[in-house]
C-alpha cells in the first residue's frame, strides 16, 4: 500500500467546497428517510476510514432556521437541496456561505456560478412554489454569501425554494 500511495503523490488534485448555513440551528433534528439498499465508504486518509454507512434518499434538517427546514435529496447521480419555509418562517434568515471556491458570480437574469480549480458549479434559476403556484424568486449575493429573495406570497402557507445544482466540470 505504501508504494501505491507514494506513486499517486503529485497526481491527485482536489477541490473541497463547503456549504455553511450561517446563523442556523446547531441542534436541528435530522430526519433520514427512504433508506437505500447500498452502503457508502469514506476514507479519511492513510489507511483508515468509515465503512458500511447507510444511505438515504432524503435527509431533512428540521427547523434549521425558525420554521424553515433544509432538505437534501438524492436524485439520479447527484444531490439536490431545498428550503421549506413554513408559516412563521422568514426567507431572509436563510444565509448560505460557500467556502473553498475561488470565485462566485451572480449570473445575469438568475443563477449563481461557483468556480474552483477543477471546474465550475452552477445553481440555475430558482423554482419556488406554494402548492401548484409558482412564486417569483431569485438569488442575491454578497461576498461569498448567498441568500434568496421572493415575490409576495401567502405567508400563511408553506413555500418551497428549490435551487438546481449543475456541475459544469466534475472529476
């Protein structure tokens, strides 16, 4: 193994990016659902790791902000996320900080582009809705922070904010 590890030195390039929910609830209840049949293995460096980790289609962080859930979905070959804003929740509380990108740009019209040494990631136009009604929404950006703004909506009903992540280049 040591010879194998040594042969890879200088040939692996990584780019780590972290999504941080600023001012969020550190004690949010985590609810996992739709357990998958397969397991994941995570290697933490050297010859150690965590193996046989259950996977789930949906992981929800309940009340990550007051009356707002952060929900991750496994779809196809990737991950998606959304925010579910219940009555009493305030969209302005949602503040995402991305760490590890070289540059973040707000696209004309709608959308965000994130750039790192291995390529780019795009969050295309937001889809926000209440039931079957679409609600106009967009990103706003300050430094490396992202938030959302919406048109008027019925604050007595649940609002879903659903960004779409697209990796332009991924290795």
